[in-house]
């Protein structure tokens, strides 16, 4: 699925969900792809900002899982294969953004 196809599908589904509870006295809302793209961008910014600010924070993606931070220790070693065999490498410790899928949706079926 491409980004454009995903945005289009989310736009259609959001429009359908939003209009379920709309009564006949109010016009139905048709979301635009630009609005949905803005909402998704805002959600991504919220996740990154909050997890960066507080590494213990859990940010839910309702019905799917949670975003959290994971600390990865520093690593080093020696190249075993290729032209650089025998040279050493090092990677500093870092915090990474991770996503843990909810057990309710872990098994697709």
C-alpha cells in the first residue's frame, strides 16, 4: 500500500465513521485528504515530541498498540567479512522509538 492509497482509505473511513452519528439536521462532513494528512502528521509529531521529552511515556495508537522509547546500549566489534575484514567498528548508545503491537491484534485472522 502506498502512502497516497493509505491516505485515501483513511479519508474515506474517517468520513464514514464521523457521519454515523450525524442527524438529518446537520450536513454530512466529507474529510479531505489534506485534513487527514494534517491529522496524521500532528499525531506523528505528538508521538515523537512526547517520547523524546519523557522516555517512560507510552503513546497509544488506539486499537493497534503503543509507541515507547527503548534504550539500546553501545556496541562494538570487528568486521568478519569483506574488504574491511579485521577493522573495528563502534556504535554509541542511543534511545530508539519502538512500537509494540497490542495482543488483541497481534494475530491477524
